[in-house]
C-alpha cells in the first residue's frame, strides 16, 4: 500500500508481514519495533548521522536563530527514538561509512554498503579511460564537472569561489555544472562575474543515464566536490565509475572513501580557496591525476549497483530465514 507522507504508521500497517524493511532516517518509522507481532522481524536502513542532520539544519538559510534552536531540540528527541529502534532491530544496513561508524554497534547484525546507480553498461570503458589520459598528457584544459542539487548543503555556494581562485592561479580549466536548486540564480550570476566566464557552463538538470554519465565519461577529468556535510552521496561513487577522480572537501564520507579508494584528494571543509589550490597542484601532475582516476574507476566497479544490491538482499534473506535464487 502507499501511505500519505504525513500518515501515522501503526500496527495495522504491519499485518501479514514477516520482515519489515524500514527507513531509519524517516521519523515516522522509529516506533515500529513496538508494533511487531511474534515472529515478525525488522531491519532498518540508515544514511544520515546526527552530525549530518545538524549540518543540514545549520545550512538552512530560511531558518532564523529561534527556528534553528527548535530544530536542534526536535532532532535530539528523534535521535533518542532512532537509537532505541536500532537497538531493538534484528538488522541494520548503513549506506556509507559515517552512518556505519555511528550506528553499527547498536545492532547485532549490520551491513555496510555504498549506494549508487552504476550498472555494468554505465561504467567508463577502457577506450574512454585511454582517451582521457591522452587528453591530459597532451596538456589540454583540466575539465572539471559538478553534478547535484544547487543547494547550500551540497556546497553550491562554493563553486564560483573555486572557479575564481583557479582563474587567479592561472589554471587552464573548464567547469561544467549540472543541477538545479535554490542557488541556481546565484550561481548563474556568479558565472557572469568571473574574469573568464566562458570557462564555466551551467547546464541545469539532465538525464542521468543518457546525458550526465556519457558527458562525464567522455568530457571530464575531475569531479569537483564541495559537499560540507557527511552524507553518503552516491555522486562520489558514480563519478568515480565514469572514470574521473574526485577533489572534494574532506567530510567524513569522502575522507574515508578516498582513503579506501585512493581515488582523489580531500581538503579542509568550507575552504574553497584551499580546494582550488589543491586542484591547481593536481593540474600540474597529469600522471598522478591519471593514476587516481584509474584507482577511482577500479574501486567504483567493485561497488556497482548490482553487487551492492545483491549483498543487501542476501542480508535481508538471511535474517528472514529464506534463500535467494542464485545470481545469474
């Protein structure tokens, strides 16, 4: 059944279920363990950490001081319910390292996974990797790409400062920005204020499979990540699967993912000038950039959508006590 977003979830919604798969980020689901009948089991999936929720609240430009204070109090109350629910659950799946690090110890049966939309047909090909390396070795412009919602929580306000600093440093670059959001007009205005506005192009929203992925595979060298918060953002693993390395703020997710993959570089949070300076250094060592791109590509292919989804379903099946069909 489909529920109204504001509808309270009660025992009647669990009737006939053997296994309940619930969103731990959704406060509507946090009392579900109280409604379980004998023999029913519940598994939660979680993405955000308390730190990330606080960061998102603090970056909300529409909230005043009183609104933020009320928001903090509400988040604290919900967090107590969340941790209580996880301790009562039969299983927990964590999307990304930060959530796993915070919550895994609260449940006896946990799974860490990296979410993304990359299926086998979407990953960069060897020919595309070789073409990118040829472009870099020939001294072509460093082609940066950003994709995501143009919101403060995604760091969209830092895109233009990074571009301005790169121009000041004399870096030969282009920056293609894909996405829409509340900061779209601000970004567009910022492009016009740059000393070389032609270097930065704002594309708006495009289809992931037919436009964004082919563009990134064939016309990008480095993903620019300005995310200030530590959500598990599938953007990283998807960009890496397109064969590009990542230069991003060192939030908890990217810092750990970068450490595991050796697929890019991280810099201090909220410092666009330092991020631009690191990119300027990267632009001078094309061989290192190519190595990191290869690392990113290899790591992402190990964590594509199909193997990660299979692991999640196997985890659920084991807890439910059923067997999955053999993978084909």
